[in-house]
């Protein structure tokens, strides 16, 4: 997708908005394809629910497969502290 290691376009829950997602995708020249199951998280409540459900202990090391734009990745970093994300 053209993102460098450690790059995240998600500074806060406010950034998880459909308009911002479209802006970032345009900046990266990415056109999502529903047929490939490409969806982007646009709801901070869902993100919080997902992170809470995982029950990640502080200091955990996380491997995230398919981080997309990093909406969940940034939350994982805040909770766990160490995340390896592979697109």
C-alpha cells in the first residue's frame, strides 16, 4: 500500500471517519475492492469493542496480519506497546 514501517494515518478516534479514510486512500492511490474483502474501520466504538474483547495484557507482543490503514494497529500499540503489522 505504500506505507513505510511505523507509518500510521490514525492519530485518534477522530481520524476514523469515512471522509478521512477516502482522503488517505486517495493520497496513497489505493482503490479498495469489495470483491477482495477490503473494508476499512470507520467506527471508534467498534474499534474499542474489538480491543476490549481481545483482553491484551500490557507489554504483550502482537502480530497483526492485514492492518490496512492502521485503525486497529494504533489501538493495539496503546494497549500492548509492541506490534508487528504485516500487510
